[in-house]
C-alpha cells in the first residue's frame, strides 16, 4: 500500500484519511509522470465514485470557485 503519510505529505487531524483510496495506486516519487497522473485520476475516481475516463474528460462540467 502506498501512503501519502509515508512520504511526509499527509497532515491534519487524520493523516491516514486517504489511505483506503490510495491502496494499489502505483504512485512513486521516482516513477514516470504519466504513472503519477494516472494514479491521481484513479484516486479521484475512487473518491467520487465515478471513473475519470475519456467520456468524463470530454464532458461538460460545472466549476465553483471558492475563496479562502
């Protein structure tokens, strides 16, 4: 299992909150950029319940800007 917390990137009250979504995603610090982008899309799909595929990428989406 690849964990953001193992690289020191996870912070906050529950630094392991994303670990279940990351299980099996082929992230790697020394990996090819395409592998990391694919892993990010895989994790986003797991979190949202919708695979990020060509149909989704070609679709029209609503974007909401948030202000800090």
